[in-house]
C-alpha cells in the first residue's frame, strides 16, 4: 500500500431523484422519497452501530427491579468508516449529493466538505492524492453519476466503467495496494430491489 495516498476512497452516487434518472439536470434539485430512504439507510454501510438500549432503575408500586446498561452492538458496517466526507457542491439543478450524505454526516458527527462543483472532480482528486492529511485515511465521496467515472480516472483508475443512469445502489471502492489505483464495484444492498452482486 502507498502510505502517501488514502487507504480507501469510497464513491457513491446521490440517492434517487424524481423524473429521468439518467439525467442529473432534470427532476428537481432534491431527492425523491426513495432517495431520502436510501440516504437514511446509508449510515448502515459506513457508521459503527451504537448501543441500542440504556436503562436505569425502575420502581413502581407493583414491581421494582434494576436495569443496567449493556453494550449491545449492532452489526459492524460492511465498509470502512470514513474520516472525511465529500459531496458535490449544490447547484440550481441539484442538492442531492449533500442531501444523500447528510444522515451519515449526522451519524458520524462529521461535517461534509461540499466546496467542489461537480465538474471540478480533478481539483478534488488532486487534493485527496496530494494532501498529507489524507494519507492512510478512508474518504467517502457522494457525486453525480455522469462525473463519477471521470473522478475515478482522476484518482488514478486506468479504465473506469461507465455509471449507468438508472443505478443508485453501488459503492466504488478505490485502493492503492501497490501504488496503482484498484477499483472494486460493490453493491450497497440497502433497499428492496438493490442488486445483490
């Protein structure tokens, strides 16, 4: 692994939108109901689960008992927990990347950097690959599908595939095991109808 580069860069597309899913400039700037559900489910993939219950001493006239807090962990996330979150900057046509990643931001108590326009994937890639604060870290990016292959290429992936317009349920995982970018195209498996492979 190249210690000067991030350990992983995870890329997701924003959640579902209204209208034509293959064109990011139509359908309004916000997520659809399905997109909002995907956004709310996204922390399951990346955020460690916290204890579900915390109980205290309970007393009433018919029953008394002692309840104690237990460390009840949920399942571990399927993907690494990011140290940095990025989303394409909002435009008149779309705030969907920011809306998609906001529930994860809340779950991780981490801010989202949305300073890069969707067309400035090259600037983002340069920052991530040369900034020392990203060395060995996990980064999650939420972007627009039409620009994701270009972003992956700017991050060093030699021949990234296209991202089909009707697809919202993938995670592209880029690693640098021998200094060269390696891309794995993985399923989210969050919502009914998501791909299993």
